[in-house]
């Protein structure tokens, strides 16, 4: 009996060692892959040597992002012959949209660049779109929403109902105004309106300059509405209708970049994020039977998604009006 017990213990010990070496081998392979990407991958994706056209994507809410700025700067120094920017975004913070616009304008100075609106380029995303020399949209894409928004909740009535009063001591009447805990004073409302008006004027001047519009043409599109791609062509918000094939044809005709040049995705995310590190790590642990750890890793991605909804500051953001 003791021999059988010793054999069982030995087998368990060997199984634990085998699991350890399996995990170690997979982690070493993962680290090697990350190291290879850091050395050879522009923007986070492996690319074969030779000229290519870079495809970058602007999706979801736009906010300040230094990693994105750095990625665009690397792209400007890369072997890419041209850049196609795909946009599908409702906008985001005004400052984040301006940052993205400035980065894309610097890229435009180094590479031929064309924008393709896949579904939506509204508000701050339209600011990004006008960084390019040429804008292409699908017939039913939505563009425009030229305007600025400052929005905040006011809980005054709710606090009265539940019997809570918020008291404060501040250095001046406009400090931390509006705060949502008391009715907005005329002075605070006027101060916020001045910020919105100034930012709106900046937005309109940018559109007028980049799209070469007259005052009358600008007035027709600058009331905050969105327009379809078909409408946008006549209103000078968009240059032509089409898709990525249309963009390739334009690059060949106007910039002498052959349409047969390979198009490759170029990530604007940090270098390692495009390796889907969390997913690879989760797969690694699943492969050795550690499913509980794998599920915790996948849940981490959900936390990051929630964080993206936290937008602070002045917004250049479009959303469909809700029904009353």
C-alpha cells in the first residue's frame, strides 16, 4: 500500500512540474512575441518590408490620448506611401478632438491622406475628418453636427425632496459654477455661454477654412444638424461618395500612389495593446487548465470599457435626440 501511495504522490508531483513548465514555456513565447513586436512593428502590427498604404481607424468617443499622438508621429516617419483614415465616431471632448486634428494635420504634411467616413463623423469626429485634403463618405453616412455642448445635471429639486442641503464656502461667486446642487445663477450661465460661444466660433472658422466655404455656405451647415453623405457633397462637407476603393482611386489619380499598393492596418493604440495581450494571456491560462484566472483577465477588459465613458470638459459630441 505504501508503494502505491508513493507512486501517487510522485505522479502528482510530476503533474505539477509539467504544468509549471507548460506555463513557463507559454509565457516565454508570449514575451518573445512582445519583444519582436517592439522591435519590428510600426504601430503594433507586423508588416512586410516595402511600400504600403496605412489604414488607421478613429472609432468611438474621442478624448485626449498621448499614445495616439505618438503613434501618428511614428506613422509620419514610416515607409507608408499614403494614409487612409476610417472614421466612425460621434465625437468627444473638444480638446481631445483638437489634439487629434493637430496630429492628423502634421501627418497630412508628410503623407498623402484621405478620410473615409464609414458610418458617422459628427462634431469632434468631423473636426478630425477635415484634417484631410479629401473626404469620402457613404451615401447614408452621417456627417456634420458642427457645434459645442456644455451639459450638466441639476439635482436641486431632488435634494429638496429628500431633505438634503449642500452648503459651501468658496472664494468667488463663479468658483465651481455650475455645481448641480443649486440653481445656476445668471452670471454663471453667462460665463459658460461665453466659453461655448468662443469654442463654437473656433469650430466654425476651422470648417470654413478647411472646406473653403463662404459665410452663407457655412451658415447652412453650422446649426448643429447632421447630414447624410449624399447631402454632404452638395453642402461641401464631403468631397465624394464611396468607400476605401474610392479612396485608393483618388490616391492614384491625385497623388500618383498606385491603387495596387498593399493596404495594411496601422494601430493608433499603444504598441502592445494591439497584440491583444489580455486575450493571449487568457488563452495561455485556459490552455493549462487555469480557467478561473482566464476569466478574471477577460473581465479586466470590461472595466476599461466603462472607463471610456468618463468624459470631462467641453464636448464636441453628437447623439440622437431622445424621445420625450
